């Protein structure tokens, strides 16, 4: 790619892992150009002079080799991969919070809750068998959807599910009340929360406290008919414990969008399980045009000496 010699405030270096398709990167380049921003990729030496970088799971050391950075932007809301780099530049790290981010997550969660609530897989099987097999279903108000992590995304999805009729509850690390919802908090409140869940949705950020939280103890505390939807962070799930829980019928089904190792290896046994649904980290994929608008506004503020929005609190990790 042509070396960029003029790396002013409108130029951003895009740091992507190798598995990202080139056409996807090009779509971002085009979207950013519409905002007057130049997105450059690759390892040309001149790119080290960039003031801004947009990254997804950056290789440790890459960002540290860019001494003129004024801010880092994450492709997603999750930023834990940045903290694997001990030489991460001490500049604002800004997470992606776009207008449709919460709605995309809500679509994903609501879609799978409704699909399992109404047993759509059962009717798909009946259709393939040419069998007319109606079944009585419980009303939504008799089912509880519990959010493990009940921040902005969880509350957005929870409001939609409440409109459909589901009972919605939340678990949080803090005991801050949220009007209209029963909130459980802390380790002491976790068993009671889990025991009420017909559907349990994980939307937690990844912190030392949440790593490995979806383990054998958590699965054992859920009702045996429960469906889990994991759209939080990959390392929160202990895969071996999930497989054991499914084998032992401790839970009914698992919908998993995030994994500790991505892409999920082809030989992973979860691919072939009828009681597991695998999606490739797409629950709330970023939108290039929206992200370009957010980043353009953040750069404008930084260049004007103002504080940008959505800066990560490094002490909390999110």
C-alpha cells in the first residue's frame, strides 16, 4: 500500500488481526473517508507517526511503536485485549458506542429468547418430518430473563423483553437499584438470581472478577430447563464446565457468541452439539459509518482540547 507521508489529525492507523477480510477493511476506509478521515492499514514505517489508531485485539508492542498517539479507539465495546499489552500507550482509550450498538445487541438477545421460548427448533424439525405437532406454550409473563451484567446494553434489551411480557431481572456487582427491575448484587445475591432464570444472558465486561464466572457452580445454580445466552466476553466462559453441564442436563441449551479462542477451532466439540448454538462474535457487530462519525467527533474534541466521550476507565477495565 502507498506510504502515507502526511499524518495529520485526520489520519488514523487501523490495526487489525490477520483474519479480518480485506473487503471489510475497505468498507471502513470508505466510511471514514466520508467523514474526512484517512484510514491507513499495514506496517509502513511512516504510519508510526499517526496520532490516532483504531484497533481490534492489537498485537502487543504494535501500538507502543507509535510514539505520537493522542488516543486509541476500539472497534467494539470490549477493550480487555488492549490490556494484554504491557506497553500500551498512556493515552485515552475510547470504546465504540454507536447509535445502533444497543439495538443490535437487543435484536440478538430477543431473537434467541423468543426462538427458544416458542420452541422454533421443534417446529423446524416437525416440518422436516412433515409432521403437524402443535404444542401449548407458556405465556411470556411466566418466564424470567435474567441479565448477568445489567448496564446500558442489558437495560436496553430488558426494556424490549418487558414489552413482550417477560419478567426481567438483573445481577450487578454493585447494589445500585434500577427502577422497574428486581436487582441482585454481589456474590451473595448470585445464587438467588440464577435460581430464578429461565433465560440467563451474560453481558458482563471482562475483569479479573468476571473471568471464568460462567463455571460449574453457576450452571449448577440454574434451573435444568434454563437457556444461557453468552454475549459478554470469551474468557468468562469455562468451556469444559459448559460441556459437562450440557452432558449432565444441568441446563437445556447454550447460545454462545464469544469465545476465549476466536475463531473457534474447527475441532471444538461445541460445533456439533444440538444443544448449543454458535455464532461468530456478531451479536452487536460495529457499523463502519456510525463508528466513523463517533471517531470524527472524538478527534474534533481532542484537537480542541476537550474531553472525548466514552473513555475507558483503566482502573475498572471498561
